[in-house]
C-alpha cells in the first residue's frame, strides 16, 4: 500500500485526486487536440493506471471531473481580484484584467478544449453558470457607479473583453490589449468620479 503522507486517508485520497486532475489539465494544455488517457494522466502524476481507476472510471469521467475542478478554480481567481479592489470602478478593471489574463495564461484555450471534448451536460451547465457569476459583479459595480443601464453596459464591456481575447489568441501582447480596453473604459469611469490609473 502506498505511503500515506497526509494526516488521514481521506486527505490522502483528496490529495491524489487533486494531483490527477492537475496532471490532466497540464496534458490538456500541452496537447489540446488529444483527450488524455488514464495511463498518461497517472504517469504524469506519478501513479499507475490501476491507481487512477480508484478515482475515475473512464476518460469521460475524468473530463467531467476536470470541468468540476476547473470552473471553481477560475471563479476563485476572479473573486480574489474583485475582493482586492476597494472601489466599484476597480472591480470593472479587475473584470477586464482577469479575463484577458485567463487568455494569456492559456486557460481560455483549456476552456475551448473542454468544450470540444468534455461531456456536454457537464460543460454547458458549468460554463453558463460560471459566466453568469462573473458578469453579476461587473453589473453590480457598473450600477454602483451610476450606469443608466448596468446590464447593457456590462454586455458592452464583455464585448470589448471578447474582442481583446481574440486579439491575444491571435498573438497580440496581453498587456497592450488590456491597456487598450482600459483606455476606452477609463473616460467612462472617470466621468463617474473614478480617478484611479487604468492598470
């Protein structure tokens, strides 16, 4: 039996499962055109294929759990960025920075890969919920600074972000793209009393 380094068997299993999920994500980043096999995931995590079957029944089960693992991780990233901003305008900027950051970090490519290969019922539900939870703080921040139609303005900001994401995916510098989006947004934010620098 493998040595248990965590305090309990449950913690040991949780750590192994997390290591396997991280290994699967790494393989998806490296070769997005391939669905990683359980043996490859186990090898990357330092476990045998038979050990992997204690956590995932199939590649499809693994991918479904990668989806379950990935979206909360992304959401925590956004929540931390929002929490670090003391102003509503700062949270608008954080929305831009973190979205473009996901693309430059390769996480957006992971999302596209998962959309193509993960079980549709898992990906679709989590993707829709994730995007809704991301846009809600943006809409609230825009309402707080006096947007006359916060939902519409949030959609327009999101459109800028999507356009910027496509530019980064095509090879544009992520920092330059963020600066360009915020150059458009800053006069709007300044007109509502914000005086912070854009980045």
